[in-house]
C-alpha cells in the first residue's frame, strides 16, 4: 500500500503525542497515513510491551490510519547503524510515502534525538539505487526517497519552522493519546509516577498546542522543524 504520510516514533505513543492532530487532519483530507514504531517501549516505567501493543491497536483503530508496524528495535539502546537503517529503509520502500514525519531533533528522552537522526539518514539512503533491500514478499525493492522529512516537536520546546492548524482535531487527539492508559494519569494506578503520568500533563499538551496556535491566530496547532527550506508557490501561501 502506498502511503502519503509515514510517521515514525521511537516509542509507541510518540507519534500520538507529537503529531496525531496533523495525521487526523490529513486523514480527514483523504490522505493515506501510516505509523512505524521503532521499539516496543519495553523500558517504559509504566506498563509492559504487551500492554502498550494493545494500546497501540486501540489508538490505530480510533485514528483510522491505514497501516502500523513495530520494528522491535531495542528500547533505550538502539543504535544508528547499518542494520537499523536497513530495517527503516525497507519500510520506506514498502510504503513509498511522499512525506515522512520523525521524532524531535533533540529532546528530554535521548531516544528521540537518536531516532530523529536514524530516520533522517535512512530516508536519504532509501533513495540510493545501490542500497539493496528485500521486501516482505522476498522480492527486491525499488529505491524511494520521500519528498520531505519533517520533525515534530515533543517534550522540550523547539522553535518551529512551521505549524499546522489542528483546532478541529484537538479533542480527538487527546482521546487518541488516552488510548495509552498505562502511560498517563490514573488516580487508581499504583505504578511509579513519570513526567507524562502527572495529573497536569494533558494541560501541558493543550498549552503547547495553544502556544503554537497563537502564532497563526488559531486555537490549536502542532509545530515542526524542517531539514531544508520549505518551497512555496506564492507569498500568499504564507498567510
């Protein structure tokens, strides 16, 4: 299945937290969207990989995305190496996305910045015909380079290069995030508290979206950084 947008996350729920509003908006616009989780989140303080897999299925159904896979790289310890690059290249060539969304270029969790670099380098290599890969069908894959790679902003503030109005989809984004029940606030949970399981974390997410929305005079927005200047047809596209 060819996708229009393929979003990568180091952990299950990275994509939901960072860019679910954007994905929901483009699904509404009839774009085909998929998610690739690099790890199963097995080092997470709360929950288990099995629980998080079940939560990912719930999120996927709620969003209505077209494809989701997990590469099962080693949480916390995956490296920027040829083995991991090839696994990502296989998925890029399988789904042939026009746009790739990737983790923040730097963040509180070191996996996020490392995943950002790993995904970006893999997108470049995927376009080289001399990099050979075999797909799920045991056939040789054709090269494919996405037109653009954009990095969503996560826990730590990064000045965005552009923002996307997600006002119409913010309520559903929060609902999607809450699919990961093990990770977020639950007064009945006896698991250790984490930076994202506090009672006010959802308020932080809303405040960040309000901050980005204010830049373009809308209620809620999601921010992105780019790897190269964004090309436009007209000055009026900037309004």
